[in-house]
C-alpha cells in the first residue's frame, strides 16, 4: 500500500534531522527495522515471525557500551552522517 503522506513524512524527518545535526540512518526495509527493535514474535527456532514494520525510530540514550553500539557509531563516523 502506498500513501501520499509517506514522501512528505520522509522529507520532514530528513529536514528535522539535518536542522538539528542528528545522524540519519536509512534502512532498506521497514521489517528489518522492526525486527532490530524487537517488534516481532520469535518461533521455537528463534526465527522472527509476525514482524511489525517500523518506519522510524529515535535513539535518545544509547545505554551500555556494546559491540553493536560501537558498530553503529563507527558506521555514522565512517559515512559522515
């Protein structure tokens, strides 16, 4: 389903991030982002099921230093985001 509001929302999010100098990471699939955030159920093999697509997320506090956090921060730095 395509909504005419999606391009406007995307433009608004990009403008707000740029104005506040906040790194903006783009993800190819809403389902990937939903899975990364845990917006899904897992079957007994540990595979994600019923993934809820997520269009955007804001991270306000990173929490503890982890390998995943280091990866994201390095990605932002390396890509000058």
